[in-house]
C-alpha cells in the first residue's frame, strides 16, 4: 500500500509541477521569454538593415556597404533551409533601399531608386510594378494594403500615401529617420533621435523616449510589443508606451530586427545577422 501511495504521489507531482528542462540556459531574455542563438549569417563588412520575414519563412533584408563606386544598397534573401544569403534577381543593383510586407497577403515589396518592385513567388524574381521614374527611399504597407513611400526633397524626408499614380503628401510626419506601421495602423517613427507614435485615431504624435540613431535602425512588432533596434535593442508595450526597456546581451550596435511567425527573430549588426530561437525553459509533464 505504501509503494502504491508513493507512486501515486510521484505521478501526481509530475502532473502538477513545472520541471526545468536541461537546456534552460538562454542567450537573452525579453520579459519571461528566453532565446538562444541558432544561426549566424555573415554579411562581410556590410550593415544589414530593414529585415522582414515573409509568410513562408523567407528572410529579406537590405545589405548596405561601400565599394569603389561608393555606398550601395542591395536586397538579400535567406531561404528557410539555406543559410547562405543570395541576391534577389530583377532588382536594380546598388539602389534597393527598403522592404515592406503585406500584413494580410503573402506580398513583399521593394523600394528602390528605380521604382517599386514586388517579389514573384512563381518566377522567384522581383518585378517592377510602378513608374520606373519613381525614386523612393522607404516603403511601408498598412493593415489595409495601402502603400506609403518617402522621398528626399532638398534634404527633407517626406512621407506620401500612394493613390494609384498619385502621391498624397502626409503632412503630419516629415523629416523621418525610420518608421513602421503596426496592425492597428499606428505609426511608430524616429525623428531627431526621439521615438514617437502617431495613433490611428489621433492627429498629434506622442513622444515615447529618446533613442540613439547612427544612420541605421529598424522598428518591428511582435504580439503586443514594439521593438526598436537603434544601436541598442529596446521595446515597449503597444498598450502602454510610457517606457522603453533595453534588452541585455545583444550584439553591439544593432541595425535591424525581424520576427518570424513563431516568435523567433534576427538581429542585424555590422557584418552579421544573428538568429534567436525561442527556448521553452520549462516544460509541463503530462
């Protein structure tokens, strides 16, 4: 009878208590989430910027560097089962500055100095979908599929909403450094080393925090958090933007961040893209 009682107690304990997994050591934590480095993609002397995962797990990012001809901006692609970055065929060499992903459809758009391109999964090439004379720096897509671009006008970065072939100046936001639009059409942006949010139902931006900006940065989202990779990696809650919390143990001077659909993410810094996978440190025995 005593042996039976002990066995029942052991079995009951296994059902009700969380048991630590052997692999509980993590490379970094974000609140209660633990992450470990799973891959490193090398980019030579180039800076990775503006990284985005598509619906199929492909990673696209801008690679910025300098060669004999000056500064260049090329878009690279890393497929889920291939660790080697590759060029995206069809894009103008050295002039591809920005990437945007549709939030509802599996569409990826590229902003270049020779128009807007989209990625064709059928041909695995980029194809021009705008006037080739459209010279843009950044491109964004909101939750309704509307496209926004920025153009540099005498040193001022101006934001436009695209309506067919028309460009409508978005007067509220000018002189932007970086921007991103979340699933509620809230605009998060960096301007003069300050981080703001323009809520979709408001007409005036709200200041969140000072940030360090050295020419490369990215704003990204996952679940209820907004992340900003701008020298350091920091984040805030989309429902409470009164704070900005730094993430420890990240690479030095991060320039890009992107989350896949499973919550894994990449961080870019000079010469590399580092991928972090979620580590379930505690498992419940059932």
